[in-house]
């Protein structure tokens, strides 16, 4: 009788141990990342969630996004905004304490910041300055081939002070400079809009870039890269200039490249800076070995074409980098509609097609979408709206935040399988974190698994919602 009781108790102990062991194995197979969520239909705006995971996995019955960190692709330079002259002007007019709070929120590296890590600025004015200017404007009929009247004075009022404050917060932020137009006297039409660069001023214009880079550096502002011309196939903006591929190739190989090298300028030279409907433009230039040797890569916008065109350029010249430098949000903005395009095609699509960055146009405008030049964009909604000291966060703010806060410079894109209704992209950060950005492009709520290192968790996203998962 005693033996039977003993055996029965032993059996219970063994069974209990087996059950406990099974529970341990189950726990080992599960992961629980942080989830940062934007769900426009439920007014959730980039918030850390306490819930959102299911610990009951059902392999095979729902989609599984599998992350493979052993497969790496391009290194990321960052995510950010265009700091236009108008943006800087509005920030510079804020009271000191409100300005400091805003710059920390945008550029600081802390729990309350979105950690913006990349900026695009204009070389001279863009169309989102309060007026058109270059660094060597002259009365009609005058020229200055030796650039004796070159001056960065117009940038010293607002842009430089704001950049210096940003650099004090984040000294490692990357800055890309892009010109909308050279001085009018260098152009075939003697105008700030349209026209071409006169061949006799190719050397002068390359020196103009060098003076700009050295002048910014003297003010403590390092320019990591330049594009040669913003939207070189668009003559309709003010300012603007047309520069066909053959012209850009000629300028690079005979002037800009050799002159940069002679002046020991380390700033990267980036081609094109226009829409994805013309991948032939950068490919044509890169096919010229004399031009290619001076070029770091090519930049794109997405007002035309498809984001997959970036991979076409990568496949033609895999040794050269790719960048995504501009996409606007039209006022008054619609967060759900804006996120569908910008998250799916830019934050997810651009890195999946080899881009090292994503830049939204632009950082700030006022409540009337000003300032802008005459003939410039009057509907460009800033990532933030600044009305005195009042700051309103708009679509592009949340779009960039989903990547910039977690995907630090130096991160590498890693493999993850793609679903049309669950577009996604994954990164491995320098600190060893895994970041997965997922968008629900279906019309219904989706439950899906995330699998990493043979561990798995299930999550739920409502239609139109974006989740950033940090492991």
C-alpha cells in the first residue's frame, strides 16, 4: 500500500516536472518586443503600447514575418527632414525655451526625442525660403567669374544659428546640401527659374560649391554630401535649373570632381536628385567611368515612377550608394492617407530598394504654409506647423519618427520576408537591437507572427496602422 502511494506521488512529481519543463520551453520560444504604434483610426499617435501581443502562436494559419539578421544589406545613414530656410526662420523666431524644447525633441537622443539623424538644406535658397537668393547675386548684366562677391550672409540670419544649435545637440547628424539654382548670371536665361548652366561657367560653379563647403565648415557646419542640382528636369519651380544627364556628366568629370579632389574636399558628390521615373539619368552618368570615379551615389524623389527603380540603379552599379532625398505632404494633410504612401513606399520601400536614408520635405511651415518664394510651393505641409511658440505635429513627423527614433546611423538593413498586405522592413542597430517596421495595408485587422532566432510572437495591427517593433 505504501509503495503504491509512493509511486503515485512520484508519478505526480514527474508529470509536474514535465509540465513545468514544457511551460519553460514555451516561454523560451516566445519574445516580447516593444511596440510603438500609430493607428490613425483610433487616434493613437506614435505611442508605446503596454499590450498588442498574443502569446498563443498559430504557425501556418496566419502570416509570419521571419527576420534573418545573418543576411545584411546596406548601412543606413539616417532618417530626417529638409531644414529649409523657411523652417529655420520659424524656429529661430521662437522663444528661447520653446525653441530649445523643440530642438531637443527633434534631434536629441533620449526617451522623449525622435532622434532625427539626417538633414537636407538648400545651397542658396529653395522655394521654401521667403525670397530667392544665391551666394553671388549681381545686377543684371554683371558677372563675377572669380567669385569675389561670394557671401553666405543670407544663411547667417537663421539657418546657421539653428544648425549650430542642432549640431550642439547631435554633433554626428549628417547634412546634405542641394542647390535649386546657381546665380542667374551663370545661366543661359539670366533668370533664377529654368535655364541651363553656361559651359563657360562650369569651372566657376565648381568653385562656388567649394567656397560653400569651406564657408560652412568655417562656421562649424560640416557638409557630408551635396547633390549637383535639385530636380534637374524641372524648370517650373522658382528657383530651378535644367541640367540634362550629359551636362551633369560633363560637369562632374571635367570640373566638379577634379576640382573637389584638387581642393581636398571630402564631401560626397551625389547625382540626379529627382523622380524615380528616370533611372536612366543616373545610370547613363555612372556608365561613364570618368564621371563615375568621382561619384558616391544617386538620389531620388517619388513624385513620379516607382520606388523599385532604385533597385534598377543598384543592380546596374552595385558599388554606388542610393539616397531618398525628398517627398512632400500636401496641406492640410490626412494622416491615414499620408502614412499609407509614405510608410509603405518610403520608410519601408526605399530601404528595401537600397536607399541609405529617407528625407521628408519639409521640417516646418507656419499655419498658412509659408514662407515660400513667388512661384514656390504654397501647399507644402511641414512635418510641424509653427505658429509663434505653438507647435503642431503633422503627418511627416510621425512617419519619420517610426524609423528615426530606433534606426540609428550605422544600422544595417537585414532580411525579412515581405507580404503585400503587411509590408515591412527590418534593421540591426549598432547596439545589437532588432527593429521591425510593419504597416497593415489590408482593409481588415490583421493578426500575424514575428519570428526571430526560432522564437515567435503574435501581434495585431488595425487597418492603416503602423507598428515599430524593437527587440
